[in-house]
């Protein structure tokens, strides 16, 4: 059997992508909220103004559906 050899460009590209991914993971952990209160504030601020306050699904009735 012969060994397959990767070119130096592919090796450099793969190492660069690994480094970029590691930086992205580190930034994700760094920017995460540190406690539950901060997380609740973020969720509350994201839910304001999304335009779904008046939506209700009371009219959705599946009583007449039969799946027999």
C-alpha cells in the first residue's frame, strides 16, 4: 500500500481552520452569561418587540380530527 501525502497548502488550510474554530469556541464561552440572572435578562430583552405578544392559538381545535 502506498501512503497518501497531503500537500503543504492543505495542511496549512486545515491548521488555520482549526485555529479559527478554537477561537470561535473560546469567544462563545467568553460571551456566555455567567449566571442565571444574566441569562434571564438576555432572554427577556430578546422577547420584547418581536411582534408575537397578541398571538394566541385558542382557535386551533383538533377535536374533529380522527386518526383511526
